[in-house]
């Protein structure tokens, strides 16, 4: 994917992911579908993604030349988002929180939701990206987890149209890089995952809590978690990391 990405700019949609999935075959590889407002923005694990009009980026990137696992799409989307944020706010520190969040300190600034498209007409992955750009503190406070936005972090407002263009350029750059050197991109992504080597507490879906250390991330996106003298291989669909356990782990480095 070497060409400049195509950007489809919508005023309103239920969800850019739904739009990209429903129109997948007709969309060119590397298209970014962006909307000013989503009436039914989707987050991971069936959560709602708050999508007020003209405050943030709500966009979905179409990748047709990508091989499983899905974590490859997540690598491209998270590195692309990270680069866009770093260019927009050079003085602010951002990091990737496994599996799919971009954080600033202990607060989430962007989330990624990858969906697999498998059909006779066309297959690939849609990576949905929500980035808090101009969301004020009063709205961020209504989110059910600590969250921030570019404007809160920098004290200034950002132009949404050019932010979407910058995101599309970054995504395209990493998509091209991935097709040439996937292992290099995977290593880069791992370097940005600050939780590797850190002690955290995880919770499985049965709500059992486990204390341990993330020793590594595998090539399918799973973590290797050392606990009670054993190393467990865990997938993001099966566990979550307790936010309350992140404080010391992350702030040591930032
Ligand atoms: C998460 O839960 O962290 C993932 C959030 C992903 C939100 C984005 S906004 C654009 C795209 N369309 C959606 O409905 N969801 C994703």
C-alpha cells in the first residue's frame, strides 16, 4: 500500500466501523472512513464509544492486504495513532497499553477496535480508531474510566479535518512498512508497550484476580504472564488488566 490513502468524510453515521464493514468490498484498500458524529459508536467488549459531534476523531481504516492474526492490524493502527498524537503534541508523552489503548499518563486518549471481514467478495480487517481531540474535561468526566484529550493535555484546540488527514497519512505509512517488514513493526510495537516487564494485577472473566508480571508479548498478541512460579499465555479476549494496579508500573518510566 504505497498510495496516499483515500479519506471518506461523513457528517454523521451510526458507526464508522459498521459503515466500513458493510461497504468493505466497495472501499479501496487503505481507505479511512471518518465521521464528525457517531450515533452508535462501538467500543471493545460491547461498550459504547462516546462520540459527540465535532469533538474527536472517529475513523475506521480498511486493510485488505493483511494476514492473521488480527493483532497485526492492531499494531498498524496503534503505531499510526501514536505517531499522529506525537506529531500533534510533541511535548506530551503517549504510550501503548496492551492490547489496544493509547494512554497519556494513566489516562486513555485513544481506543482501537479491530474487526475481521470474511466474505467471498473481499476479506481483510477494519481497524476502528477513536481519538479524544477537543473533548473538554466536563465530558471526559462522564466516561467510566480515566480519560483525557489532546486539548486537555496541551491547553489548545486542534483542527479536526487536518488531524484526520494526519492520522490517515500515519496509518498509510505503517501499513506500507508492515507489508515490507512485519517483524520490524512488531518489535517497534513491543517497544512502545510500557507494560512489558511490569507487575500488574489481571482479572479473568470469572472475576478471579491474579498478581504477576507481564514478561513478554507473543506474535499473536498474547501476553506471557508470570504468576506463582508459572508463565501463563493470556489473550486480551480472556482477561483485563486492573487499572488500579497500573499506577506504579507506568509512572516509574514516564
Ligand atoms: C475501545 O473500546 O477502546 C475501542 C474504541 C473504538 C472506537 C472507534 S470510534 C471509530 C470506530 N467506530 C466505532 O464504532 N468504534 C471505533
